[in-house]
C-alpha cells in the first residue's frame, strides 16, 4: 500500500524534486532543515518542516537519530534519503528499518556490500564482472599503500572507499607524488564521508564514463533503464550528462546492460541504483562502482523514457512490483536525446572557487516540453557556504543529440545570475566545443584542456566586443529615454525640450556619456541621437545605429548598416548581452569616474571564502618561495590550497588547524619586502 506521509532526509533541489512527485501522488511530505536552511525552498514547499541542528552537515543532515525522531513524531511511514548525506549509509538504513519505517532505497545489507568501493569491486570480480587492477585491502598503512601503488603501476587513482560525487579522488603519475596525494585524499574522504579508507586502481587513460540505471523490486525483478554518459568531468565532478551515449554501439550497450543487471542480481538489489563503468577507447569496459541511491543526473533518463524514477522508488519501497511493461522489455528504446548541465555558484576563472551569498537576481528559462529546470533556490535566496553551491540542474530534450544540444545552448542564453559568480559562460563554451559536439570527450579532457574553456573573453575579437558593448549602450540609452518620457508625461510641461533625454542643449548637438564596467575595466561610450538612432563613439571605432528596437528581451538594430539581433538580460545595474555564440556582462557606472589608486598587497594571504582550516603547512620565521603551500582550507565540501604570493619570511600565522575563518580574514603575514 502506498505511503501517505514520507520524510525527506535531504535539502536543496533533490528535496524539492521529491516533493513535486509526492504532491502529484497525494503524499504528504515532511522536511528537515538546519539553522542555515530555515528559509530554504524545500522547507517552504514541504507540508511540514522540522529543525534538526546547526548549519554544518555533521550537526544536522548527518544526524540520523534526529531525523528518525522527526519521522516518528510527524507520522511519516518512510524516509527518502535523496543523494549525498545519509543516502548510502548502511547504518542509517538499518536504523530506519529498526524504527519500523521504510527506507526508500536498498537494504543496509545490500548497501554494505556496495557502499565500500573496495568490497563492491571484489564482489564484482567474483561474479565475472570486469574490474580494473588495483588494491582494495583494509590495511591502510601508508608504507603498504605506497608498496601496493608500485605494484599496481602508474598512473594510478587513489579513491575514497566510501561516498562519491568526485570527493576523495586523486590521480598520481609517479612514486614521488604518492604520499602527499594520499594524505590529501584521506583528509577529504574523512571530512566528506566520515571514513578515510582508500583504494588504489590502475588509471585508464582517456576513458569514457558510462553508467547504467538499474532497478530492483521485492518480487525478484531486476531491470536496467539504459545508460547515461557522464564523460565531461572536471576533477571527477560531472558537468554534462546525456542519454543515450553517443559512444555505445548496440552490441556494447547489450553487453554492459547485462553486466549491470548481473551485478544487481548478485546483490539481491532493491530500488534505484547505478552501476558505473570505465570504458576504454577500444570498447573494453570495467566496473567502477555502484551508487546505492538516485543519481543527480537521473532526469535525463526520465526525459527519454517518460518515467518518474522517484515514483518508481516510492512504489517499490511500498511493496509494489515494477511495472510489467518494464519487466517484459530487456531493452527499453529511448525516445530522443536528453542532456543535463549543472549551473553552479562558482568562478571558473579562479579555479572554480565556490561562491556563496544572496542571489540578488536569478533568471532561468521557463520549463517546457523541451526544457526542464530542477532547482532548490529562487531569486533572493542564499547560496550557503555549508553546502554544495548548485543553483540549478538544466535538462533539455529533443528528437536527436544535435537538436538537444541546441536546445541547451538556447536555454543557457536565457540564464542570468547576479550575486555569486556562476559557471554559465563556462557551460556555454562547453556546449560549443568540438570535443562535445563531436562526442569525443573523455573524463580527463577538461582538466587537460581547461584553457580552452576558461580565461577566454566573451566576444573575443574587437569587432565582436564592440558590437556587444554597443548593444549594452543602446539598451541604456533607450532606458534613459523611456524614463525621461515617463517623467515628462507627469510634469506640468510635458513638451519642454529640457525634459528630453537626448542630451539636447541650445546651440550644439546633444551628447550623452554611457559609462559601463566590463569586469574591472571602465569603458565609456559617447552617444549622439535618440529614439533608436544614434552615433556611438567608442575607443576603437564609431558605430552608426539605425532603427533600434528593444522588445521582449531582444534588441534588433543596424550597426553601420549590418543588421544584428541580440538577446538582452537587464537586471538592475547589470546588462548581459548575448549574440547567439557568447555573452558579455556590463555594469552601469557613474558617468564621471573617480580615479583611485589601488595598491596591491602581496604581504598577506587572505581566506578566499568562509571555511575551516585543515592543515597549516608552515611556521613563523620560515623562508618560503612564491607559490609555496602555506595552508589548506576546506570550504563547500572541497579542499583549497593557499599559497605564498611571493618569496619571503613568514611574520605571523593567524589561524590554526580546525579554526573556522571568515572570507577575507588575514591568515598569514609576510615580513615587509626590503
């Protein structure tokens, strides 16, 4: 019998996504929240929501006992763990069952077999599933691990034995790099998953990452719902997922699907899971891991199969068998192609530094048959420093891959984020890159060729840059004129020439100055004319604008007799111009600049964002060189290494391991350069 009330032991977009399905099915939802999430969307959308502790995950979303207590108090019959946090914690799954509740996921017994990457790998090997050579033992002595690393051979990968999401993973290419990477990987694993055990495995060069969605029920049925390719990754974090995989042949799809089902059957698997494979360029494939939960990228499967995987989870957990139509078909044909990207609050030009803060403005494309938006925030919400900085998942669908890619490009062109920096420009370049459009990307491509995706000015040539600048100036001029006209209509003399916004003055042609900020650079445009017809004087050239019209976010005009069309996103002080290929954002600035000298301070190391100091790697009085590691801090579930800005002697260290520091806090001071 279907549940009437469930508790969602998670936050953000996945909690909101589960709530949507429950609302459609008439199931009452209970949310839990930390102090940092009191005003979060999942709290507002649930039927009931209860506080469970402080902002850090260890004080709230990882408190299984508190979550179960809320479930019992609220009358929930089941707990959906989402992904992350407690979703792959076997002890939590057992505790839920012991409390008389249903866990919407596999059993703790199954999870223990798969929750450890090491144990899962050994189990798969015993059942004939191909595995990559490596070391999966429990003995974690660093000397032994170093010896095993030499046996496995380089390059190799160090991986956290528990967890996922790209955390606790390092590629090591030589013996000399091993111990430092091991220590960092173990720290990250312990912070993210509470356990520092790692495994070693041979690193397959230029692999594809292809995973199969599996589902089992309590009636002995196990199926797969086709594959997803997730080869576009940066530091093991997926940035683009799609289905079907453009790499797989029908024969290889059949073989991998059978291996995925075999792996699930060997474990008596129940509910949703994902079998992940590394696939070599020659089509050889190896078991990588099994994720015992719903995946972040599950929407692409839903889009091409017309299924609701959360509904399937709920039905299976309540004791229903999988639908007969799914059981009958060994391979379910996909309808079209779907692609997902993850919009994050992060700065790609600063090493993808996670962002936080208030979303002063957030514009996302509207949902349709071709576009789906899964988000846990809206305009005005805060991106918290304590959790993953995802703003939204954007999913597009169309009849074929080429069309789905174009749908995604169009959807991204409608995105505007004001507040924390975002990765939208990075995603747009990704969607146009030949490695993506040609379906030739492998899991290491982004890390090897990152300069092809970041640090490139949008509108790279001067003509393109001038056109985007001119478009921003035109929109600013037309906004001024509309405002002046509105004031004039309300005045005692609406026809007074002094109320015109074209810069008119007796005896000389009107001139207006539009000042904009392009990043940190101030640019000025001198404008003559009005009502959509202007002469714009810019640094590199003059541009004659004719018959400009700005309607429904689209600016059309002739630029020196060449007709152009731009998408414009105007949010307060910011104007974002998109020409169909790239974007450029400008901020309004005062017409008359105040020049202020800005001295660079190379004597201090500042915290780039709020976070916790993990390791201090130097001491007062030490001589350091430019770029030497001084501290390691953890922020937003990732480690950041802070380095010396120059050579010199350390005068003071103002933070210790374990300290929580604010953004811009001075952590290290160097003695003044002589």
